[in-house]
């Protein structure tokens, strides 16, 4: 009974952390149009918001694992939260100086802390209870993450976008010192919410440190470590197609959520209206997640579910480009449904059969999250040239590649040495 109680407390604490993951990750959806206005950015320049955040996963995936060997997972989570708090702190001088590179530095630091925090907290999902119910716990964590993602743009957007349209009009007609003062007023709006975020993360760091969570050692399996740098990983072509699929999936997911508010503005909606738009695809993702829990693998396989989702991705993308107004927004929001089962399906299909190379394969897949850094940059560049709507054509071939992986790519046999 005592062990069961301890397990529930542990799951509750990890659930809070997964909530934090979602809240911080999808803050970018609000920051992109906000910083574009406050720092007078092009679409391409604004895309560096997601670049600075997601590139940290690529940079920190392997260093995080090494650090956790020294600290243990529990201390590692505390350090991750403290690093995120430091990133939020950087937003204060960035806002006071209205300096875009400082904002990007803050995002990179927050992403660094989040990469460490996720690397440390994920193992707890498996060990806090019987292995037979691990999938159920993973589902709970996923829902915590996406619910936070839905709330994030609503809460922070209501602060940052309050009287935003009137401020933008004032900035448009103002000149010289008056214009600079209006822009400073807009930039300073971010100080209060990020001060609260900083303090909350710091408090949570100490809460985790003194919580009843068991302090699991982050030790590598000796055999896996010995072979982790073995070039034999290159003899598994299905894995590398999976890495490409995951890279593209993260990129299109970030574009469909983080740039939906910006797209709404492009279509003529006010920022006070578009602040809610990123919540729609996240709601669709939760719906897809629940459907996946019900139907996989009882009714359909992981690969079949991935193929259906990828096909829907192509269909919804083409539909969004060829419609206007509310319909177009709705089709982009439905991409959340298409994206929902991609990570749960691509990851296991890619590492299946790697054997002793599974650990290094998992690390490379985490590094593929860099798709969320690079593809939005390309989207921003295309949006500056052809408009936000036509730039969505970028996503159609990405979903097509994921479809190929789901149909045939994961079946490719290893190359003989």
C-alpha cells in the first residue's frame, strides 16, 4: 500500500513536469507574432524563435546524458529547471533593451534546460509502477503535456496581446522617439509573465529536489556503452529513414502550431483573435492521442496508424492552401490530428531491431528534433517571398516522406556487413 501511494505521488510530480514541458514549448506560438511586432521582424527573422529553442535539443542531447551520469536523474531534473529559470530571467533585460538576440539567447537557455529535464524525467515514467502499465502512464504524461500546450497561448496571449492592435496602429503612425517609446511599451509586456515563470520554475526546482521521488542513477548498460560509437548503426537503413521522418514530423508540427497565429494575422484576423488559434491543433492532438490509445494495437498497427496520419497530413495541407478564412484555419488546426500519432509510431518503428545500438539510436532520434529549428526557418523564408499560405506547400512533401516510411521505409532490412 505504501509503495502504491509513493508511486502515485511520483506520477503526480512527473505529471507536473510534463505539464511544464508543454507550457514552455508552446509559448513559442505566442512569442512569434509578439516579437515580430515588438522587434519589427520579417517572417524569416521571426522564425529564429523556434530555431533558438529547438536547436538546443540537437546541441544538448548527448551532453545531457553525460551530465546525468554525474548528477543522477533527480538532481538532473532540479538543474534542468534552474537552467530554464535562468533562461526566463534573460527575457527581462531582453525586454528592457528590446534586443532580439537576447530574447533568442533566453529561448536557447530555456530549451537547454528543457532538454536536460526531459532526458532526466522520461525514465521515471517507466519505473514508477509495473512495466505492464507503462503505456498507460505515458498516455497520462502526453495528455498533461498537450493540455498545458492548449492553455499556454491562452494565458500568455491574453497578457501580451491585450490592446495589441491599438498599439500596432500607434506604432505605425508614430515616428522617431515616439515610435521607439511605443515599441518599448510593447516589449515590456513580456516582463511580468516571464518573471512569474522564472520564479515558478525556481520554486519547482527546489520542490523536486526535496520531493519523495527516488533518486535513480543514470547509468549506461556496459555493453551498450561499449558499442555506442560503433559505425554498425549505419548498417540499419530503416533507422536513418526513421530519423529523416522524425526530423520532418517535428518541423511540420512546429509550423502548424507555432505559426498558426501568424497565419491568422496574414489572413486579416486581429492578434487578439489569433491568440487562441494555436490551441486548436493542440486540442486536435489530444483527440488523436486518445484515439490512438483506444485503437493501437487492438484494431490497427502502429505503421498503419502512421500511414493514415501522414496521408491526412497531405490532404489537410493541400486543403488549407486551397481554401480561405475560417476553412483554411480549420484545416491547419486538423493537422494536429494528423500529427498526434507520429512521434509514438515513428520512434519505435525506427529503433526496432537495433539491438545493442538502441541507446545511441534513441539519442540520434532526439537530435532529430532539430527539424523544429530548421524547417520553420525555411517556412519563414518562403512566407516572405510567396506569402504565409503558399509557404505551407513546404509541408506536403514532408508528410509524403513520412508516408513512405510508414508504408515501406521501416521494413528495409539491415545492410549486411
